[in-house]
C-alpha cells in the first residue's frame, strides 16, 4: 500500500531530474545570483575607479585675465589642481582635442569685475561672458570643469540675490519632511518589485517549458499518462516542483542583488541605505513571493501544456512575460498605495503592488491576505485546467 | 474460457486538420478510425490485431490504454470500464508502444523504482521483481547507466520491463517488433510467449503476418476501422494462409467501398 500521494512522487522525480543535472543547477540557481553579484560589483568597482582616478590626476587650470573677485573662488582646493595665469592661445584650445590632456582653460573678459559692476540686465546688452574650454571625455578635466562651473554659478547668483528659498538658518533645520526610510522606501518600491518578478519569471521560464512541453516532445509524458496516477496529482506535482525550483532561482538572484548592493552603493559618496524593515514586512514579502511563484508556475505550465514542443512553448510564454514585466513597471508611475482592494485580485499585479507597499513601509495585512487567497485560488483553477489538459487527447497527442 | 477483455461497439472519429487533409489527400473533415468494434480476449492468450497502416489498430489500443476516449461504445478490462474507470484500467494493464519513451536522464534503477511507486507496488516486492526482470533482460549490468547511454535494443527491453513493474494481467503491445534488431525482436517475442505461459493476456497489433502465425492464439483482422474477421487462426484462415486470407478480406472490404 502507498503511504503518500503520487504528487509527492512526481515532485521527487522533478527534483531528482533538476538537482541531478549539475549544468542545469548551475545555470538556473547558481549562475543568476553569481552573475548579478559579479556584474553589479564590477560596475561598482569601475565607477569607484573612475571617481578615484579622476581625483588623483593633476589638472592644469589656465586663467586668462584673472579678475580680483575670482582669486579666492578659483584657488586650488587640493594638490590635484594647478593654477596658471597666462593668456590662452588658439593652439592651446585646439590641443584639448587630445583627451589625454588634463587641462581646463578659462578666459575672462578684460576688466571683468568693472564690467560686472556696471552691467544692467535691463540694458538689453549681452552680459559679460566667461569662456571655459575643456574635453568632456577626460574624467579629471570634466570633474574640475563642473566644480568651477558650479562655483561661478553660485557667484553669479550671489550678485543679484533678491531672495533665498529654503535657506537653513539654524543647524538641523529640515524643509523636506520625508524620513530617510521614506526616501529609500520610495526608490526601492519602484525598482525592486519589477526586479523580483523578472527574476522569478526567468527561473520559471528556465525549467517549466522543458518539464512539460519538453516531456510531450520527447514522448515521456505519455509514459506517465498510462500509469494509474490521477491527472490532478500529476498537475499538482508539476506545479509545486516547478514553483519550488523557480523560487530557488529567484532567491539566488535576490541574494546576488543583496550582496552586490553595498558594492554598488560604495561607488557613490556618502550614501547609506537603511533597511529598516520589520519582521512583518519580511513575512508579508515571503508569503507574497511564494504565492506569486505558484501563480507564475501555474500560468507557464498551462502554456507549456498547450505548446507542441519547447520552442513553441517559448514563443507562447514570451508575450505573457512581457505583459508581466510591464505590470512590474507600473509602480514607477504611481504614488502611494492602491486605492481599490480589487487591484489585489489581479494576478501578478497584486504581488507587485504588495511588494511596493512593503518596500515603501506601508504594508497592510488586508491586501496581503487578499493577494494570498486569490493567488491560491488561481493556482487551484490552474491545477484544474492543467488536469483537464492532461486529459485532453487533442492537447496531449496532437501533432 | 475466462474472458478478461470485452470490447463492445467501440468507435472513434477524428477531426482532420487542414494539414492532415492535405496529407491524406481528402476533403473530408472527419475520419472514422474505429467503427463499432466488438471483440473479446481470454485470459492466457495472445490476441493479434492484424491490419494495414491506418486501419485503426493503434487507435483501438490507445482507447484500451485510456489515452484517448471512445466516441461510442465501451470496453471492460478485467471488469473495469475504460470510460468510467480509467485509473483502475491503467492499474491492470501494461501498454507498450514506440511512442512511449523513457527519460534519457535517469538510470534503469531509478525509473523502475519511480514507476513501481506510481503503480503502488510495495518497495520489497518491487525490489525482488526488479532483480528478476533485470536479470531476464540483461539490464542488471546497465542498471546505473543513464538511459541516454543505452543501446536502442536495451532501451526497448527496459521499456518492456518498466511497463511490467506492477505485474499486470493484460499486456497491450503496439507493433512489438517495430524498429528492433532481429536479436532483440526474438527476445521480445520469446518473452511474450513466456508471459502467456504465466497466464497473462497479450493484445498486440501488427501488420506482420509471420508474427501472427507464430504467436497468436486468436486474431482479429481490422481494415478501415472495421473488424472484418475475428476468431482462432484456424477459424479466420479457413484453410488459407493468414496472408492470403487477409488479402481476400482486404479486397472484399475495399470492393464494398468502391
């Protein structure tokens, strides 16, 4: 007598098939996380190198007609900049075409200070013009150019200062009332739901077509269909095993992002991301990811069962994946949480909305529960549909 | 005689796709594959379904294996209906056809255990039976070799062994020697006779006259979905060879249509 259902036998067989194939495990579970970690970390290292390289390189700043008022403003802040006061020849400007020359040339009009003092914007005449020549392909020169440009703009603003906006008159005075958590939460809620959905989907895509359409194509599915196992057990076994493997792939990608994020962030100065999420947030996130993986594996399994072979399955699933990815982009264009609870009945989009809520620190249990219940209901419908398809000779044996 | 299989009025019509219409050079939207088939098979006999390609042999066997449903009629395998009790029927039969493949990735050992589990065979019984069957077909030496690395003949033998994990009373075999080399084909036909000796019933389809003469106790000749003759070899042949009798019936059937 059997002491467990055939669903468990199918799940074990799918696991044996997957974990027994080292190449498949590597490409589906290890590689996504590893690649994300390596790519993001290398990007971080590259950006950091660009930053430090630019700071280390010496830039010669040549100033023609240096005005008295600019002496302090243009004084070198550190040893990476040398200031020369001399006329600029046309050949000097032409020489900047060589992007390896770390130089910035600044030409002030003669008697700049008196021109500025006597200039009236109402006169209709052109304002005194400062020419700054540089090569934007040279990182060090670019950095110095932007610093000088910012200083000169600030100087110009101070010349005609009629009023200030948001001037902090006391230490610690804040005008933006958003907390760090809110700011970071807003960014993460716009980016991470789509990334997570994409990762889960690519994990499902990597295995589901082969596990169903592939078995049909290879003739191994019919061998299962002549056993006394119930078709519903087969459908359930396929969906649960595929969901579990897809989840592993998604977790791998998530770990890759989590580990590489500090390397990415370290490339930019003084940014720290507080991950102040509660245990409830994490529980909600995990539950919703699990539920959406079930729906995802169900949908991809249904399409794979309809397909004649793996190639056909890929063709059928791709447009569906694009729709889900578009849904993942929607949080980028909306503010706050969804107004209507009906939104949480829409498969995939409900998970995206809940994830956005969690990352934005506005998780509520009602939408989470609606999402879970509706996703489990959709999975049940999918198991029923898949069972019907496994019973359909037109679908299973059509050529 | 102890009847183990009863088929009554079994019929199946397929809708042809445009591609199939082109291939079959017909404008008809439907093709009657099996028409009102009625026959019985007894315990401990080899029953042969003889007919040309496209006669409806494979469709009949697939209906018996519950892979496809009949449009009309029913069949009872050891008392279980193929229409209303498909799972019970699948538990009582072995179905073998070249269409059914085993996953290349797994070893014979794994596949045997997996299918034993699906058939609800107790592990101890399965292990004992596996040992006997693997030794009988020479699979024991390749028990841990992936199916992908087995020869075609060994794969076919393994398919037979896997189909028998639950020790079924009825073995349904579609074109048993198709695509096999002579040695493997002989191993298979010898084993079918052995199974008959054990009291099993074998239903096989074929278009090879010599196979019917050598193996079958009873035969049904099926042409264009109709059972044109059925009985013991002597009854069906009526003093002719099976080949001559077949062509006589074939001409009569085609003549009727024309």
